[in-house]
C-alpha cells in the first residue's frame, strides 16, 4: 500500500539528496586539490642514483696502446698496489698474541703441515737455535722444510706488515722458552 509521499518525506528526500550531492562535490574538490598539490611538490631523489647509473654504464675495461698506454697501465698498477698496501691487517696492531689468535692459531695449535705447536719446546728448540731473524725471514717469505713442513708467506695473510710478522714471531718464540 503505497500512497502519495507526504510533504515531510519529500522535504527529507530533497535535503538528503542535496547533502549527498554536496558531499560528492566536496570529495571531487578535495581529490583535485590533492592532485594539484602533489604535482607541484618536489620529488624525492636518491643522492646515490647518479653514481649508480655511472657505475652501471662504465666500460668494463680500458685499452692501453703505445708508450702512453704503458705509462697509464703502470700508474694504474702502482695505484692498485698502494691501495692494497693501505689495507693493514687486524687494525695495524703489533700485539703478537692478537695476531697469533687471529691467524697463526689455525696451524700452530694442531700442527698442520708440520707446523710446530705453540709452547712445544722440543719442536721449537731447533728452530730457535737458527735464530729469530731466520724465523722472521721464514714467516715473512714462506718456507718449505726438508721434512715436508710448509709455512706460507706472512702466514697466508699478505696484509700483515713486517712489524706485525716480527711481533707474532717474537710472541710465539717467547711461549716456547
């Protein structure tokens, strides 16, 4: 049973429709305002992006020709050698125990490749009798013994300095005395 709509219902429907329409217009205004503001806002950029692009498109190698190329190649090799030399092992410490704990312990604790064990006086006595300078030379340059033992140069870590090798050798020798 539906009949004609009374005046109060008509008034409600008219006001409700106007409110919905107003909210729709307000929504569109807010969306368009947000888009306008966003389009004028500065874009965030990665400061490393230019460096990353340059690294990706850099040539894979260089071509050296003639005397100029030879000089450039030698300069590049010297720069690489200086860069490698600047990498000092273990923060540059000259504490023999620290160097032993980081590097030497792997062979001199178990006797790997004929390495004399730390603190074993019978194994170290003939080596110490050769002199500490000889031990330092063997530790620095490497050593292949007649009985098959093997010591890699600088214990296998080329980043060690001469002072670090000397400190480690002196500390190890002190443990065998």
